[in-house]
C-alpha cells in the first residue's frame, strides 16, 4: 500500500514537494457581495488582471502543472497561470467551492435577514451544512483532500503544483493537510483574498504552511526588500 501525503518517507536529501493553493481572481459576484458557492460566475475585468499578475509571480516557484476547480472563475485563473508559465492544466471538480445551498445567489444582507441564527453560528466558526441542503466545511475538506491524494501520485521530489480553487475550499484544504481543525483555521488563518495563495511544503513529519495569503503585490515587495 502506498503511503498517504502525510506518510510519505523523505529519503536522503530529496527536495521537498510544494503545493501552492491559489484562490481565483475577483468575480462579478465577489464585487457585488453575493454568495457564490457553486454558482458559475465569471471573473471581473479586475479578476482577469489579478490572475495575470499572480501567474507572473508564481513563475518563481517553477511549477510543473496546474489543477483547477472546474468552475469558470477558478478554471480561467488556472488556465491563465498555466499559459503564462508554460505548463499543463487540468480540472478536478473536487476542488470546487463549498455548496452553499439556498444561500447561493443571495447577498450577505439577504442571507442575514433570512437565516439570522445560521449567520450567528457561522460567525462563531461553527460548521454546518450551508443553506439547508449545502455542504459543511468538513465535506469540502474531505473531497479536496481526495483531489490532493490523486495529484500527489504524480508529483515528484522537488516539484511544485498549483491548485486553483476557492476561498473556503482553499482554507479547508490547507488546514486538513497540516492537521489543523477547521474551527481553529477559521480563527487563525482567515480567508484567502482574490488571487492570493498559500504555499505548503512537505517535510519528514508531513505538510506545513510556509506562507499564507500571499499575492503578486506582497511577493514583489518581498523581492524588493531582499534585493
């Protein structure tokens, strides 16, 4: 039986594998404050620019492939990274955003008005199925983890892959990989901004979060500081 991602034996001086978990660029729904979930909203003009800037910044990781959620906003973001960096891209529905049930398509104010108790639970960091018949964060973490397991089967020592995904899905995945419970991650990590990313590095004891909520702008500032 092959070891899982957190059980892989690191031998000798083998270079660690890396995962960059990238949230998609801004969408028209993001700009309007609408709950998207698995609605297929397009990138805004600003979101397209964010994806192109992120692609240029992520070239420094020398990624070998991109795997993207099949929802358009993440798929187009992933395709942009792949095109600019000259690497292959595939889609995997397991990296979709959380399904928000009846909240999808509503503004934040509308959700608060119709589901006040659920919104209070959400703000306390509790996990439950969104919008009555949607998913919980635990559901999302489980399917994203399955997607990563498949991705890692073909990722060699020292290689880096980019996962173009969504806000809730990205945080749930990162927390699951490092063994952090989801409520703690909600409190400690916060959300990924549009076209912001987390870098995860594999070590002998498993995965760790190397950086969180990085962007093209912060990467440029870091490089200038080191120059």
